[in-house]
C-alpha cells in the first residue's frame, strides 16, 4: 500500500513539473531521474530525432518551393524521415519486417511483432498523420505511463514510398485485459478525471482517451499497464 501511495504522490509531483515545463511552449526534454526517470534518455533521443526531422523538412520545403507553387508537407516529411533513417542506420526495408518477431494482433494503427520480452509496433500513421506528431505522442506516453514506455527502434518502409515508424515496448507477460472499473480507478489515482465518454480522461494538462480494456492490461499481481492510448496536450 505504501509503495502504491508513493507512486501516486510521485506522479502528481511529475504532473506539476510537466505543466510548468509545457509553459515554455515545447515538450519537456527531461524528467526527474530515478526509477520514474529511467526513460528520460530515450525521450531526449526521440525529441532530438523529431527536431532534426523538422529541420530537414524546412530545408526540403524551401528547396522544393523554388519553381513550385505547392509542396506536399506529408510527402516531404516521409522523404526526410527516410533520408534520416538511412543516414543513421535505422532504416528497415519492409521485406525484412518479419525479422522483428512473430506477427501479433493488428489494429487500426499498428501491426505488431512479438518476441519473448518485447512487442514491436509498426505504426501506419493512421491516427497521427505525421511522423513528428507520433513522436510527440510517444514522448507524452512515456511521461505519463513510464512502465510501458516506448523506444524508437527505427523506420520501416518501401524506398520512395511509405514510411512507418517502428516502436519497441516491453512485453507484459501473463496479463489480461483490465476491466473498465480498474482502468477508471487507476486513472483517478494518477490525478485524471473521467469525462462523460468511456475511456476518456483529462487532468488539466493532458487529455487521454481510448483507455479501454483492449489497451490496458492487468498482471497476476493486479498491476495495470497502459499499452496503448491516444494523448494530447490541452
């Protein structure tokens, strides 16, 4: 019980720190160190990738506008992401995608590949409609739900065509879908208020939704793990 209260108190402190940092008009680059700050280096890396992609897109758009009236921003981002991935050794040709693991369940946004200790999610950008926007959502997920934090594994695709970010998440073994009551109680303990929509919560700084049994697991010890959620900053 004491450990549970410590986790809740820490999270409330973290939310205060996040709110103060978001007033600087950017995602926080770091969170307090310790067990809950373990994903901080990865979030800094993801932020660095997002910033580099923004810079590449600006240069690319400037160059392409010479002699052109319209430049497709999403296409620009895909080409810049492909360029970045190849230059940094994290490009995965789509024909090699099955090397990630055993194919698992697929959803509206992700195809999954499972190993003994990890789940790789190949994201089709259906919900985010942008590589950078997805990376920003990943940073928020890692801050709010550090027990299921994502790592950016690389980018998969067909050259000159599609690009799908590949995310790595710890596999929660011997778990099953949590009930909605469990999820509501868990989010309330984290300082979120439930809205009138099922699986939809807000805390004044962040809005999180799609927190339904299919996206939240509970293990044999009764611990909950948010493995997927839609998040935005208010």
